[in-house]
């Protein structure tokens, strides 16, 4: 229906109309949460490297400041996600990430057997790899925050030794660094995916190739 003078646009309407060759993939809330979480994660890992690796520690110095940055970035890591829960679009994406559909198993089998044609890798808005990554990184952040607090407040849980907390924290930190390296490597191999996270829009051809089930529906349930 054409708009009339004095009418107001619905609050859930996209800021820009979709063109025939592009589709809206992410709203402002999803993009801001992703960006803020990424910045905090990189600061946390960089400060950890400066504390853990001798040459970097000598180069940077100011150990107390670096340790303070590391502690607070770790504590603040869940904050963007919690603020994102105020957005209905963000909550809908969380539901998609937490729902593992039967076709996700097909996607994993195709990856394991190195099938490259799109039909062999059916995916909704998020593919099975993205769902596994999101779940794993969320759990890892919770464990890192817990062990970090145990190291910071030594008497928090007397029955858990500080040595055990340090061991788990250090091993998981290396695992997170490796997984994030893989995540960034895949992102840099796919400019259209980065454009979607940066602007909110992707080309229709890209969506059809990588997320056909999402594109073929009304983009609210897959």
C-alpha cells in the first residue's frame, strides 16, 4: 500500500528497501553485538598474549595495566549479548542458532566428504558450522570467565585449586585462539559474508548458494 502524508513507518521495517539483487540478512542489533563482542574478544586475547608470552611482555611492559584490561574485557564479554536480548531480531537469531535441524546433519556430512556443490550443503539462515561455532564459543567464554574469577578471587570456591583454574584457563585460551583464527580465515575468504555483517545486506545469488532454505522461506523460521 502506498504511504500517505503523515503516516509513520512500522518500527520493524528495514531502513532501506530490498532490491531484486539483495536481501536483508542482519539488523543493527545483530551487527552491533557481533562487532562489540569481536572487539572485546580481540582485546582479551591480545592482553592475554602480552601477559603470557615473555617477548611480548617485555616489549609492551606496563603489566598492571595490561592485566587490568584483560580482566575487565573478560568480564564485559557477555555484556553485548545481554544487551542484544532487548532486540526481537537478535532473539530470533539466537533461536535459529540454538535449533539444530535435520538438514544440518546433511551439511556436516557434505563437509566431511568434501562435497562442494550447494545442493549438498542445505542451510537455513545459519549453517551447521556456524551453529556449532556459536555454541562452542558461548560455552568457552563462560568457562573462561568462571576460571578467571577463580584466579582473581582465590577464596571464591575453596574446593577448587587455583592451579586447576589456571590450567583450564590457559588450555582453553589456546583453543579459543585457534578456533577464532579459523573463524577469521573463513570470513576473509568470503567477502559477501563480511558485507552482510557490515551493512546488513547480501546479494540474492550468495544467499541462494549458501543459505537457500532461509531464502526460499519467509526468512523468519530457518
